[in-house]
């Protein structure tokens, strides 16, 4: 079964989970003005998968059930699968211009699939089968799981077990006969409030003394003891305004939440790691690598929209032929394609894991992401350069219809002949959304920190590069024979 | 007389001008939630000038009245005056972290003072005396004038007189016995809604056929026919929320407005240019140069606050000793000081005009501003890098007090030991304000376009540099004697 | 037959072509001190192809002869072939740290193969067969052809036929019964002096009036009327010094030459375009695209060596643990891998031409190259930063053996304990070679201009991006339905 | 007395010091092909000071002798003196396009003047008088002293006294009745081989255990036991070629040398620090600050020449009207003026020391220098971009006169009509010299490392910025009252 967009929205609407927004528990994430755009963005992943022209890009055959599934649930089997993932993400970015929140879950499933296999190989556990059972359910019911990784961390100079407050890292609080009780919190959970399931995994590489923190599992998002606290985004208040005229992106938006786990029960069959601390490093590294490559897909699609909006405003304002404007737009495209190239290359130069799941090239994935922490900022700067100062000085679009001042707004905000002020302001509001508003939270800050902050990529790049072999090349060329 | 902060606020409160915000005419710009921060920022220029320790930096003696005045109304007499202006702006930027809206008026007065003198010299007019009379009033009553420059422009490929709709550039609609009737609109008027007077000047260099557009004058902001339409800023809706907890910058903010002039009468004694199109170029260029240097003062002060906030969040989160964090903060300081250096150098390398007013070095002022169009974006990126992803995923600060979820917020958003979540979130909200919120409108987009977009600076730099003389240096060194 | 390294050197030694270096006609490009490193670099392409471990990367089966050939002569049949080409180039860059001069010929052959097919399709000519015959010879005899493209151009604001001196663009001077006489010159011919054949193609897109300039052909490099004038490189004089101690790169170097064609006869069977001006654009664009992607291979390999040398000097000087040093080396790797990603992505996202030859993705190839015009400069700056000032203040390595001062040099140029001064200086000389010497000509300036200057890439990027489709995405998201 | 250019050259010619170049002891630094350009560059500082139009900029009155002296020997008394120094350095950079080697001595004298005063104040020594006596001699005889700072350093993780080989840092080897015997070596000594005197100072901040290394003094450069070993520069071999045609910069060049002190006697009256380790930090920091500001003068002048050469080649090649070319040249000017602004601002915002000598603003001086470590690289990249690939593929200029190939070179290297090939190639050779040749050693690598590598500036910037005060600004704005 593949859900339709409406079926997805219904399923989330009827979820019985505890979600708080601005200090209020809300009834429906679908109906609430703050969270609705987030639901709509994810719903688009279901919608696109049902279009005829998207069958190859958005769907594929499950290697577990043999049925057609949404590619957002697929365990990649080869380089081509990885490339298609990137292209699907880019396509979704173009449709939504925001975070559609489904990559982390996807990348997490691919990670768990591979690492549970490796744990079993070494420790004789049966996590891989458990995870495959979970995955079968995901495939059969078209379930969206959110990945929950980042802990609160408390004092960053201390390890989990050294923290004064143990809850700063999610951990086993108690063992029960047929499962465990866990406690802690996960931050920045993308799409958490509108996902069906939560996959939880550790946030850092752990040592023996931190065994209790080495846990991974999946539970329904309306499990008892789980609470979601919505994170605000710039300009999100505009979603509540009557006209919604100044939102910029009319339909879509992302969301992140703090997810609190207060003595939550996890049944044994849903546990995928319990104490195998030696696999926390590999798990995190593989997840990070997959996810870092993903950013070279989704953010590139978002960048495409910003490039389109920028080209449009140049046209509306009659500056599109100016050589410096053309140069700036070319630069935006160039930077955006560079990000894309990183994601494609990391896909093509990937490798098969023992489990059969195909993994990205880690050096190239980190390279890709490190560029993602930089170029969107420059792309936004260029977009604002082309857009002009009106971007931050224009009145509400609603003012265009005001009986007293509407005439002035319409008259003085017209650009080149034949352009309606309304259209000019709408494009500017979209650019505002993406460079200074709720879209910027995803396109900029999340590009910086999502899947790991730049320093994390620098560290991995240093570790993954084969410095010794290039040193040898240098020695050989300058005649240092004996080193 | 120098007004106190409260006297300024009272004077603006009792202004009888027509101001529209989000489609509503408002009663008082001081009381309205959207516009109040703008009034408060400007009020701070009055407050600072009354502090004992600021007498040298914020006040000086009027060369017209001989009385002590706010330096924001001073005609600079020498390089030291220009340097002090920059230092005053930087100080104000530190106090408010926003646009305090008083530089454009100051730079405009210095420009009018110099150019009216030159017009009179050539054309035998008496604009300079008129302007001095106006200036005397400004000094005597401590009046704030806003500079009104940018026209709507319509089709940018056409000159003013070629426009289908003449009003796209402000112009003389009708001559009357003792004055003129003007019509048009001015965009992006900084501090317009909370200034006492408006100084209007042309937006571009004009030719003979555009004579009717070559006008400059000053009128009270509550003159009949003048309307202000407020420009929205990112996240400005938070100013209306009950708690105001998520505003970031609790007190201050800038504002821009569209100012419509619908058949507005300007009395003869307040006209400072009327038809002398040959001085539109010099007027604009001098104003732009002064104002471009100013950005190396105010934005540097704003940058100081962002650096302080970034250093603070690093400390709160326990990362301040990490070498990459230290490196990023050093880079922020470095970029910020580079901007400052540009403003100082353009002040010191200035020149006296015929009128006695001292002008900035134009090449260096343009260089300064071109850096201002770039570095704040990088400074913001670095601030976000150090701040971490919580910047865009944290709940409302108000949630800390919520009876059900407040405990979780307080618990999981604590950083290093001894830091209150409340403090951590407040600093993050300030960084959000400055990099993605209403502060970013001023610190980023306005840095890009205020006083002219980057391309305008590039053009001036090319024109002002003495390429021929450096070519000769090159020829002489490589032996091309005869060129 | 695949030539051995020595067979190649012998073949070039015995070439009967006219080569001038520093105003002297030389006897043997292999023996001359200036040109020998260029021969050695190309010889390495033969050497590597004979190593067992390189059979897959450096050789493949000719689709024409069915025999094993050097991959440097291969017509790529699919994406994997393109990827392997890039990996081979990177490998060669690592071996030689210079331009090994064989990519232009390779990329040119792939271009001619595809375009001659298209010309024949439209014009009913038989160029493709002629080219295949030439290619068969190349494959059978393991011949190296150099690509000759850039004309002298004279006044760049005029087209070829408008030039006062027709010879500024190579053209048909006279038609003969069984061939043509051509005249003109080609600049910057990489590896020209040590190649067996020259493939000549036009340098720009031509119109009907420039028909006589629309010619492509291949001739042996010792054809009557052909003269090579060697281009100097920075520090190339060190190749003539007795000790050769300060060369840095002991064995390899690139070379470019001016190739003059003074009434040179081209037999009909070697003509691949004659007047079909409508295919000059596609020919140049395809060649440029292939070649721009190649730069993401060879220059990355050169970058690898520089990274290795930089890591080595850090170790020798005891700074390798400093966090800022590690950060700089990580940045070098990051930039270098970004270049590589561009080449790989443009290969994978390529497309089959009508002829069967596989072409690169042109947008991504241009993106790749545009980064190549920037990053090597930053990589060199970082290398110099890590290397320290000794890079430009050290004496000749030969001074280490001088009886009077050798002791001081050995004593004071030792780095950390256990490091010989000799080794330290050698690595520094290699870095000097690559960032300021003859290696820099290839790694920097050639990266900038080879395969087209940055502006050429900007123009292509603008043309190749699908702006209309991303505009539509933007319109749809902000509610501009009817555009 | 102020020396003429010829008197300076004579004085250096007759110096009796031991100079080794490429393993040979040479007779005269003025006559030797390698070192002559270095002498000529410094001679130019004497020549310029004798021109009538330069009296204000290049000369001033000695505050010691009351006589007119070369400004290169002046103890700056106020901000204006510092500004004039920068302007003089920029002017010299324009004249020579290289390092003219006189700033380090100047900055060192200003440093010694101030610090000897402070030492005396604290320790009751009489170094200041000694130094003033030395300075009087400098002023009276127009002597050039070179500053000798950087030690060999051995293992950088160890302090001077911990080194296995004590000589890795210059130190007191033995005390004698009327002086001391010193031993060690100083690296990178700019202008050392053509200066009259050497001023030696420590290279790092020292602690008590390193007292023996805390020495500063001045001695004549032909003192017994002193040896100079010349440092090679890229392409320096071209100075020895018969025609010297490919040198690029026909007259000038810089030089650095290793200076070995083998048991050299220093008389007591020339010792300016002996054991006062507590002043090593301040001495180095003041010298570094002065010298870092200087780079915003000399390198800007060199940048001017490169900008001129780039504008000239654009004109010669007929591309000067292309918008992207104009943009690149504007960018070069912008970057160059930014450097200048840093030097001017650090001068104006300086402060008087206790001694009366005026010191630069240290934060701004470090900011200035940090930009100098970056922008020249980008300026060179842009110059090469505009210059085109011919920069590294053109033959020797001498080939233009060759009977057989000269005609081709002249014909095919002509640019736009009316431009001689000879002129085109000469300008290109100058650009080559400055971006890849011996000029690049000074304009690039020395810009990076001279007066301290970038990391040294980063550290100083962090230390000098008043972070606590900007944190307070942030706290106050976001409502963290009690911190």
C-alpha cells in the first residue's frame, strides 16, 4: 500500500501524540496554523509519488516485500539508487522550498539496516531481523519514521556517564521483562511532530562506561511518555495572521521539535542496539555520511527555487539584462550545482556494505556537506543583492487592497511595465522567506548544523583523506627517496 | 536647547502625521507595537547625548548658533569631526544593535550644506542661506530630519521624463506664487515615521530634460498630503505577541517607510534646489559618499553586539575554549574591524569643500561600503556556526514558564553548569534577531543596499581610482618608455 | 601495439620537426634541458599503462581495433569510461605534479568522433570515416596527437574575416587537387613539441562569412611548414643549472608552444571539417565541456601532491599538531575533493551522442572548471601559509654541500629533531615549484585559462541552466498562478 | 647629511661583509646580478628623498639632530607622521613593485626607541641613551640598519633554553669586559646584504630561564663573524641571462638572507637589552604592530603597479571595455584600497608611548596585516584572469628579434591594432614577475609571513579585542540583567 497525500494527512491528524506549540497543547498538527505547513511539505512526498511521471524517481520496488514503495523508505542497493535519492530530494526541494523532513528517517533506516547486520555478525545478536521486521511494516503501511539523534548534552566537556544529570543523554532507566524503560530528550527533531514513528539512536561515539546510553530503537510517536515541544522559526507568526499574505511560501514549511522521553517503554522487538557501544561510532558516522550527502540534494532543490525567484524579480524590475545581474545569477547557479556535484559524486563513488545496503563515499559526502554550510549563505546574499532593498522595506501585501493606501502601494511598487505590484511583492516575500524568514531557518542555519556542524566535517575529512599516500607522491617527486 | 529622550518621544507622539501600519492608520508611533522600537532607537541618540561621559563624542558646538548641539546635527568641519561621527555611530550601534535612523539625515544635511553653496556660486541663487536658516532651526530646536531620496523609479531603463507615469519620480507638479506643489513618492525612508522633518533630494543624476525632477527641499513630516506606509520586517509580528519574549532585541528596532507626496506644498524658503540639474550628480555623489562611510560606523557597532552575543553563547555552551570556536570569533572581529578601518581612513583622508564642510575621501568611502555589503553576511554565518542549531529549533522563551512543559525546557536547554536556560535562550533569540529577524533586515539587507547597492560602489571605485597613473608606474618598470 | 616509455621517447627524439627554444632551434626535445621534463611527463602516461596494477585504469579495449590500447586514446562509450578517465588523470597528476599534456588530444578525439558524425548526418559528408581511419592509426601505433585550437585572434572585437591580417585565424589559403594549403598559428599548444600528430580545430563559433576558417584536420607534427616556438615558464632557467638542485619537481614539467602553420599542406583524407561553419559552435562546445571536466581530474591529482608536500613540511617543522595547521590542511583537501566531485558528477550525468561516444554533462563540467579557476589559488595560499616564509628565503639546496657555508645551512635549516635540512629544503622547493615556479604555470594560470577562461564558463552556465523551470517553481510557491 | 642614490650604492659596494650567493662568496652586492636589483630598490629610497616634490613625504626634521633626514629613519611623533610613513611606503611600492627593504629597520628603530625607554624606567638601565646615540649616528650619516629578528628555532615545541643546540636561538655565548660575544643565526633578513648596520632583537617572548636569549643590539654588517647567505627567489636565474629580457621588473627586486653570527663581539654601548626578558614580549609586539601596519603601505603600492599592468594588458588586448574585465579591475582596486584603509586607520587611532614615539593602534594593525595575508593572492588571481593564458605560454621576449622566428612572434603576439608585440610581452612579463616570479616572493609569500604569519595576527586580534564590553552590550539588549 502506498498512502495518498490525504491519507497521510488523515493519519497524522488522528495521531494521539502530545504536541505543544507556544505553550499550548494542540489538537491537530494538520489544522494548527504553525504546524500545518510542515504536514503539507511531508504530504507532498506522498503526492509526488503518485504522479505518473514520477514513478521512476519517487518509487521503487521494496527488496523486502517486493511491492512498489515510496523511494523515501527504500534501502539503497547500488550507486544508481543513491543517485536517484539525490535527484528525488532535489525535486522535492524545488516543489516545497523548505525542509520536507523525510530524509533523516530515510538515511537513518539505511544506516540501521547496515549496522544492525554488523552488530549481529560480531555479537551474535538478532537486531538485523528485528529491524527488517520494522522495515517491512514501514514498507507495507507506508509509514514515516523520524530520526531522533541529538541529545541535550548538558556540559559538553563531559561524557554521558559523567553528567550530573543523567538525562542529558537518553539512556536505559530500567530493564523490564520484555523491554526497557528509557529517559532523556532529543533535540532538533525534524518532522517529529508529523511522523508516525520515531527511530532513536545515539548522538556520539561511546565507550564502555557509557554502555547504558548505547541504545537504538523505534517506537510509535504517540507512545506514552513522549512529548513534542515545537521550535519557533523566524517570522512564523505570519502563519497566524488573517490574510497569510506575507508568508512568502504559501503552502510549505519545515518544523523541528524537542522530543521528551519520560520513562518510555520500548518493547524488545523494537530494540536495535542495546549496549554494543563499539558500534555507536560506526552507526553515527554512517548516518552522518548518508545525511551529509542528502543535503546536496534537498538544499540544491531549495536553491533552485531561490534562483528562480531571483531571476523573476530581476525580470519584474527590468534589470535582468544588466551584466552584473547576469553574473550574480550565474554565480548562484554555479554554487548550487557545485553542491549537487558533491552529492552525486559521493553516491557514485560509494560502496556496498556487508548487509547489502549501499553506502555513500564518506570523504565526498563530508566534502559535499561542508560546502552546504557555506554556499547557501552566499547564494542568499546574491539573491538579496539582485532583489534590492525593497525586500525589507515593503509593506504588507494586504496593504495593496486597503481602500486608502492601496492605490499608492499599487502605483509605486510596480516595476517594469506590465508587472503587477502584487506579483512583484509576492516574489519578494518568497525571497524574504527563504533568506530571512522561516525558510532561512532551513536553508541557512539547518544547512550549517543539520547532519553535523562544519567542524564535524573538517574532522572527518582529515580522518578520511589518505595523507600518507599523497606524502609519498611528494617525496618521490622531490627526491626524498628513503622516507 | 537639546531635547531629552522623553522630550523627543513626546514630540513624536504629538506629531500629526498620517502613518499606516499593516493597513491601519495608527494614532501614535510611540505607542504602536510595531513602530515603538524605532522611536526608542532614535530616542537613544538623545539619551546618550545627555550622559556626562559622552559630551565629547555625542555633542559639539554648532558653528551656526555657537551653542552645544547633538553631534547628529553637526556640519563636520575637519577630519577629526568625521572620525568622531564614525565613533559615535559605532557607539550607537553597540547600544541598539539596530538602525537608529539618524545618519541619513545627518549625512544629507552635510551634503546640502556643501552643494547649496556650490549651486549659489555658479547660478547666483541663495539656497545656501535658506539651508543655513533651516539648519539654524534644526540646531536651535534639536530637530530630527529624515532624508528622502529613492524614488519609485518605474521602468529603470527610462529617465524620469520618459516614464509613462511621471509620479514614478518626485517632481514639481505646479508652481505657485510663494512655493511649489510636488508629487511622487520616496521609498525606504529610514526613520521617516518618527522624524520631525523630511529633507527631499533627487535620486539620480539628471539632464536638462529632467529639470522638473531636480528639486530639493525640507518640510515638516506632518505637512498636508504626506502619507507614511510602514515597511514590514522579518519576525516583526513578535512585537505584538503578549510576552514579547521572543523578540531577541527587547527595546530597539529600525523602520523604513514608503512616503507618499500627493500634491504637497513646499514654501519657497524651504527649497534648496529647483531645476539646477547640473548639481544633481554632485549632490547624490556627495551624499552617497558620506553615507557609505557612515556604514563603517553604525554597522560595526551592530557587529560588536553580535560578536559579544556569539562569545557569550560559546561560553554558555562550554565551547569557548575550542580552537575552531576561537578562530571563528577572531575572524568575526577581524572582519568587523576591517569595516571600521574603511570608515576611519575615509574620514582622515577627506577634504574640505568650498562651503567649509568637510567631506570624506570618496574612493575609500566606497571601498568601505563595498566591504559592508559582504562582511556582515559572513559575520552572521560565523555567529550561527558558533551558536549551533538550537538557534532555529528552540521553543518560545515563554514555554520556560509553562506549567506542563516548562520543566523540560528548563532542564534540557541548560548549557554548561550554572547557566540558566533562560539566559541561553535569550542570547540565542538575540542572535536570531540579528541574523534572521528584524535586526537582520538592517544588519544584512540594509548593509547591502543602503547608501547604494554594491554595483554602485563598483562603478564609483572604477571612476575614482587613478588608473592612468598606476599604468605609468607599470610601463616605467617594464621598459615601455614611450607610452 | 602499445609503446613502452622508452619507445615513446625514442619516437619523439627522432621526430624531424622544427622546435625553437629561447631563440635556438634545438636538436632533440628529449635531450634539451628545457623540454626534457615535458617529454618525461608524457612518457609517464606510457609507463603507467604498462604496470600490471594499472591495466584497468590506464588501458582498455579499442572499439575500433578490438585491441588493448592506452586509455588516453579511447573513445568513451559510457559513464563508467568517463569516470575512469577522470581517475586516470588524477592518478597521473599524482605521479607528475604537472601537466602531462595528453588530455587535450584525448578530449579532442572524443569531440571529433562525435561531431564528424553529426556533420555527415546533416551535410552528407564522410568526415566520420576519415576520422575513424585516423583514429585506427592512433590506436594501432599508439600515437599521441596534440589538440591545436586557440588562434592568435588579432583584434578581438573583429571576426576572423574582418581582421586586417587574415592569418590571425588559421584558414584555407588555397585549395589543391587532393588537399588544402593552410596558414595561421595556434597558441598555447600543450605538449605540441613532443606529440606525433597535431589535430587542428577552430577556436570559435563561426558564421557563413567566416567559412574559410571552419576547418579541422590532423597532420604529423613534422609536416613541412610547421614550426614550434617554446613558451617560457617561471623558474625554467633552473633546469639549465648544473646541479638542478632547486628545480623542486626533479623529473617532470609541462610545456606549451606557439605553433606556426606557414602554407602547410593537408591531404584530403585528413580533413574533418571544411566550411561547415554551422558545426563550429557544437564542436568547440563539446571539446570545451570534455576538457573542462578533465581539469577536475588532473589538477586534483596535482593538488594531492601539494597537499602531501604541505602535510610533510608541517611534520618536518613540528607544526603538524597545531589546530590551525590541521584546519588548513583539511581545507585544502576539502577544496581539492570539491573539484573532483565536479568531474565525477559531470561524467555520471553525461549522455550518449549520436555517434555512440559518450559526452559529459555540460552544466556540471562548466561548474567543475569554474571551481578549478579558483580553488587551486586558495590551495596554494594555504600551502604557503603552512610552509612558512623560508619558502622564499632559503638558499640553493646546493649550498648545503658548500665547504664554507654548508655547515651553517645544514645547522640552521634543520627543523624538528631527526629531520635533515636537505629533506626540508627539498619539500620546500617542491612547494615553491608548484605555487610560484614552473609547476604554478600549470597548476594556477593554466587552471584559470586552460579549456576556457572563467567568463566562458559563466556564459555557458547561464545558457545551460534551465531558468524558466525554476522560475515556475517560484511562481507556484508564492501564488503567482498565471505566469 | 642625506646620501644621494649613488653615495648609497658606493657605500654598500665598499662594505667589507661576507656575502654568499649560490655557493660563491661575491665581491660586490651592487655588481652581482642576483643582488643588484635589491641594492637598486633600496637606492631608490635615497633617490626619491632628493626630489623636490617629495620633500614633505620622504623627508622630515630629526627630533634628535634637528636636521632634515630621510623619513625612513624618523621616530614618528604623532598620527600624522604614521600616516605619512604609510603614504611614503605606498609611493615606494609604486616606484619599485618590490620589497625595498627599509621598513623593517624603520619599524625596529621606532620600537627600540620606545621599549628601551620603558626598560630603563623599570630596571634603571641606560639603554635609551645608548639607543639614542646609535640613532643620532643613523640620522647624521644616513645609515640603513636591517632588522634581524627570526631565529632558526630548531624544534618549535621547545623553548630556547630547552633546545639541544643552543644556537637555534641567538644568545650570549660569553661576557667580556666591554661587551658580549653572541652566537646564532637570523633568518629571512630583508635587505640584510645591502644594509650598513644590523639591529638584532629577540624573536619571541621569553621567560626567566631564557634570559641569555633576551638580547638586543646593533652592529655594523661587516663585523667579524657575520656571514650572509642569500636566499633564492623564483625565476631569479633570469637576472643572469644575457638579455635580461624576461625579468619583467627591469630594475628592482628584494632580497632576504640567512645571517650567521659566529662568535660575534658586541660592544657594550651598542647593547639595548641584556637579560630583561620581561620586555621581550612588549618589544616583539610593538615591532610586529608597527610592521604589520607598514604592509598596508608598501604592498598597496606594489598592488597599484599590478593594477596598472592589468589595466594596460586589458587595453593592449582590446578587452578593457568588457564588463567582466571592468568588474575584475574594480575588485582589484577595492581589495587594494581596503588594505590601505587598514594601515591608515591603525595610524590615526594610534597612541603616544612613554618615550614620545607614537605607536600604531595594535588591533587595527593586526587587522590590516591579516587582510594583507589574503587579498594579494586574490589580486594576483584577478590579474592573471585579465592577462590571459599567454602569461605562461609566451616565448622569451628575445625571440622577437630572432632572424628566423622573430617575424612570427611579432606577428602573432600583436594584440589590438597599433600595439607592438614587444609592449604586450613586456607587460605580461611584469605581471608574471609579480604573480609567479621573484616579485611574487615579496608580494605573496612575504605578505603572508612577513611581520608574522596569519595565525599570529589571529591570536593578537583575540587578545586585543575587548570581548567583555561587547558581551555586556549583548546582555543588556536581550535582558540578561544580572550578568
